[in-house]
C-alpha cells in the first residue's frame, strides 16, 4: 500500500496559491483514476483507490502546512505504511515553473511542510517536487508562495497536473523515470517531424547532338570529308 500526500493549506483563500499545488495534484489523481469521494480522517481528508497494481490512500492534511507531519504520521502509523512507501507532492521554489522532479530521502530544504513530516516519520519518504519558480528575493518567498498562480501560469499548470495524473501509476510502482516521462509528454509534447520534400523527377537525358548536314557544309569541309572516307 502507498500513502500519497498532497501538501497545502485548508480554506478557500488558499485554494489557488502556489503553496497548494500538492492539493491540486492529488485532487487531479483522484479524479483521473476513479478514487472514492474525499472523507475526513487522520486530521485531514482521504480518498482511496488503486493506481495500477498498488492500493493507495490519498491524503490532504487538514492542519496548516507547518503541521502537515501530524496528519501524515497518524495515517502512516494507522495504515502501517513504512516511510519509503509515503509519497509527498509539494511546491518547490528552486525549480522553474512546469518542472517536476522525484527525490527519495534527503533534507527538507527549508520547506515547512517537509520539515514537519521529517519530525514525524523521518526523512526516508519520496518527494515529488513541483516547480513554481522563485520570486528572486529570499525575503519575498513567504508572500510569493501564498499568492495565487498568475493567469499566465494556467496553461502550463494544467498540463503539469495532467502529466502527474497520467504518471501516477508509474510513481506508485516505483518507476520514477517512467513517471517523469509521463509528465514530460504533457509539458513538452513531441513535435511532429517535418514533412519530407517530395522526390523530384530525374531530368530527361539530353538528346545527342545531331550530325551536321553534309549539304550545308562548306566546300572545304566537303572535300576534307571525301578524303576521310
């Protein structure tokens, strides 16, 4: 069994913020793969279903972002899920918008949701880092992630979420490369090969030059021709 967690903050005011892209991702997975309706449990909301051969529980913690580990820890203990079978989808300011990377284990890089999860289940879980870009100034980060995505972001964001949903069965199966490829097919669709130019017809062979008409030759040429023969 897999526990797939989307990070975010609860409430309508946060629904479209960059910090809530994890919630958006698990919502898209649930809808694309026929999961159950969301219901309250483990200090949050869960939906249940299957991704390929894996039985999965999706979780949206109902605590604020900084306390996400409370819900994740409770769910993991109750469901007897090891940290390496927990997958967390979250916003990543150190990746450009529309980029996505899978990371297994490691530090929390200052992300408060991950910091809280570290405190409850340790560092050995899987993270799906969803790029939202950086405001350019470290002091502006908190305000930046708590603002809605811009209108200009809607197209790439929708493609990215579709790719995450497409690749979710591969992610649950541990096929990180296959998952990344599924995302890339949505965010960087293959361009059709340019049409090859039609083969041109070979030019017709030029006619051999005609022999000069003896009647039109000069008297000297006719005399010379007699000696040749």
